[in-house]
């Protein structure tokens, strides 16, 4: 731009040009600092999280490795591969032989050392190898001061690149709109536009020195306001990731993770009284049915059934509390409160039973063995919260309703959903049931009258059928149906 052109410009245009340049430089600097800070923070978090996960994976693998429990090791490997960023996992014995891996053909073969023994014995560091795409971590499995094996976990760096790319795009778009806005506004608004930028600069410096609790007051709905909200959102996400480092390997349920992130101070032993509904679903005769199957086939069969039950439970806002062998414990009304937890649990139980019936029809057509499930359901006041120790805890439910649901499951035959007489009286206008009289329940002296739910009435019936059709079609399309 020539001096003559500049001299002919009005003061408003000059202010707009100057402010545009200032905003461009300031925003570019701020964006660069934020992106660099985010990259460093994410990389630091990934290393810390990866080390913790690898170490706890080693602890969890100790007993299965010592007992040569291929099924348990395979399940541990599958669970590890569910974590974001993990794309490969190994369990090795003390001879560097692969004992657990997602690719069953690799089991029993030697692991490519990559200096594993020398690095691990030296004690520092956990990192075996680092490339632009991934970081390889390893940890020793120790039993009574003796090295019995190793765990090796591969963590992808891809998610960092995705977040950085998104941050660059976001900052670039905000810069563009901000510059256009400054170029067309009048001079009296110039000072008002500069003040939030200075607040952003201060906020960036605070975040850069580790003050992730710093927030900027949000004003306006223009591009600068969007930039402020973007900054606050980024600071909040960084704070959440710091919190998740401590809880990442303790909670795997999305509902539980969301609850903890909302209230980080709740991460302590203990719980609260809450009315919930619990049901257990147990495969009848699973051991006898799988007697001729290999461990890999057994695991695949279990995973298919667990997938079906999990999908249905989540559709009805329930939580998978735990897997117990070939049984599943489902909780409704915790950790997320729900006023209609009993209704949702009943619909989910019927949907599970009906979906398994549909799956068995396919198995029968293929000449495969049929699996039946017995389900016991009860509702009542229990204690929900973190149980265990300060080192390792589990979010679960404990109480008479849980015990009763478990006992009823033990009594339920294949395809039965058993509830108590008191509970039946509560829902009798919504369900179809058959009385099961004279049943003795463990811990109760007198015979009890139980009811087997054979179906639900409208409008529940239509909703249950819709969920069953949707889940069956989805899992069949993904070849995940039992």
C-alpha cells in the first residue's frame, strides 16, 4: 500500500486496517501458543496415562498368565483394545513368547524384542519405542519378586494430530471472521473489541503456565465471543483430561465416566442410598454347551451374547455393572438417576429375552446349539458408589435388591424372567405373567410366590418390539449376532 493511498484514507478505515492487523497478529500468536500448549499437554497426558494403563494391565494379567488362562488373557486383551488410542496389545511370558494377543495366530510365537528385556530390567523408562505414529510401552509382570512376563501396549498418536488440526481450523476461521468484523465496524467500538483480546492473551498465558481453572468472562455473540467460548471450552477439555488420567482405567462405562467428570470430588470410597432396579441375565448350561469348543470360540460366543445384552441395556438407559463369567449384571437408575428405572429395566429384560429367542431361531436354522438365559429382576433401595480400595475401586450397587435379583436368576429357567410377588403387584397392569408358586428362595424360610414375565402390554410392547428389531438388524448387518 502506497503512502498516497494511506494518506487519503479516512480515520475509520485506518483504524479498521490497524485493528485488523493487530487482531491478525494477536490471534495468530495466541492460536500458536494454544496449539503448542495443547499438543504438549496431550502428549504429556498420553504418556502418563499410557504408563498407568500398561502397569495396571500388567497387574491384571498376572494371575491369568500364571494360571495359563487363555480365555482370561484374551478377554483382557479385548478390553484393552477398547480404550481410545490403543491399537495393539501383547501379553508375554518371561521367555518373550506371546501368550495373549488379538490375532490368535500370533499366540505361541516369539515377540520381536525391540530391546524389551534390557530396557525393562533397567527400570527406566517404560517407553520401548517412539515414532511419529505411535508410542510402545511395556511393563514387567512380577510375582513374588520374580519376573514372570511382560505386557506391551501400542498407543496411537493420531488423536493428537486430529485435535491439533481441529484447533488450527477453528482459530483460522475465528481469525477470518474477526478481521472482517473489525474492518467494517466503526471507530467507537474499537476499544470494546480490543479489551476481550487482551483478556484472551491473559487467559492464554494462564493456561500456558498450567492454570487450567482460568476462565474468561463470556460476552457477546460475535466472533470474539466465539473465540472466548472456544478458549474456555479448550481449557475445560484440558482440565477434564487431567482428571481422566486418574480415573481412566477404573471406570469404563460411559455413564460412570460422565458422572465422574461432572463431579470429580465423588471419586472416593463410599456411596449413597438410591432406589434402583437390577437384573441378572445368566446363560443356562453354558459350560456344558461349550465343552467341545476352543477357548477362542468360547470367548467369541460370550462376546456376541454380551454385545446383544449391552446394546439393549443401553437403549433403555441402563448400565452394565459387571460381567460375571457367563452372566451380566445390569443396573437402572444409577449412576444417572431415573424416575422410571423399573419400567426401563422390565422392558430391557423382555427385549433381551425376545432378542435371544430371535437369535436362537437363526442358530437352529444353521444346526447350532441353542442358548437360553434365565433372568432375575428386583427393585429397591441400595447403596451405589465406589467400592473397593483407595488403589482400585469399582462403581457398583450393593443391597438386598441386588441379592434378590441374583437369587431369582439362579431359580429362573431358560427364557424365564422371574420377579417377586410384591414387585408383580406394582406392575401387573403393564405385564403378562405366569405365577410360579411354592418356590424356595435361599435365605427365606417360607416358600415364595414368584411370577414369570412372559410379555409386556402396550404401549411397552411396541417399544420393546421396535428395539429388538433394530438391534437384531444392526448386529446381523455387522455379523455380531449370537
